[in-house]
C-alpha cells in the first residue's frame, strides 16, 4: 500500500495527482499558458492531500516529471518534490515526461507507434518513440523536424503524434499514416502506473543530487 504524490510541471500544465498504489484518487490541474506553477503548485499539493482525507505525513513517496520540458517549470516541480522528500524522509521517484504523455494514447491498430513531442522552439521538438503498448522504441532526442521525420515508423503503420509540438509537424507531414492528437499536454494522472512500478522496484532517485532532464541548455520557459 502506497500513497504517491505525482507532480507534473514540464509544460504550461501545472498538474498534481495523488495515487493510491497505481490508481489516481485526487487530481488538480491548471492549463494556464502563463506558467503559474510557482503560485499554484503548493496549493494543489495541499488540495489533493486534503481531498483524499490524508495529511502530508501519510505520503509514501513523491514522483516528479523529470523532463524534457520548460527549464523553469522543471526546476519548480523538482525543487518542490525534493523538498517534500527531504522533509518527510520518503523516496523520490522520477518519471519521463514523454513516457507519461505517450500513455494518453492507446492505439487499437497493430504495429502502431506513439510519438510524444514537446515544443522546443522554431522547428525543433523533444520527441521519443513508443510502441502501441508504450515500450520505448527510440530514446528521447531534440530534433529539427523535416518532411521525412519519423518516416521509418510512418511506413510501417499508424503513428500517433501527441503534445504541444504536434501542430508544427502536422503542417509539413503528408503521410496518411500520421494521426495528430492536438491540444494535449503531460498530466500527473498518467504518472501513477509508472511511479508505482518504480516504487515497488525501489528505483529511487538521490534526493540530494537529482536534477531534471533538460536535454538542452537553458531556454527561458
């Protein structure tokens, strides 16, 4: 039995969920494009804990979205997670932002792929490639989009593209196998299954030394 607090701040969505094992029991989110994480995050943490009828001391672990994403957003989320873990003396878990984003898509087609992509300015995105059952096929990369991007996957079947980098690729991709899922951002509610699996394996981060996965040098979020 574990109560795991999940924190997602890699994009404009400030999202906090409380999971009982791998099931979400409380969720607070704010998709405000103004990046209000510093104002909302701790309020959301208090809300989900109280909504579940718990106190902060009941937490078993804290999971944080580790990136890639907004430098500022990631710093705020990771700092809050590390502070809670240090104060409560509980484990810190990290979850790939793109992996949890990919979980929003559940393809029905055989040989389908899921490509979560986050905007990284101009024609560049942070992207990974996952199978239809969300197994990582290609590691996360920062890449400049062209008309032939992801062609090896598009030639073999349907590919679902999701995230705030989708629109720029939709404008240049002509493949009929491409399915663009727009207006979706990473959310804490998809972090539960990954974080609980890591909790059971004791796959914990070092609270003192853990840093977000920026992938690139500092870009103002």
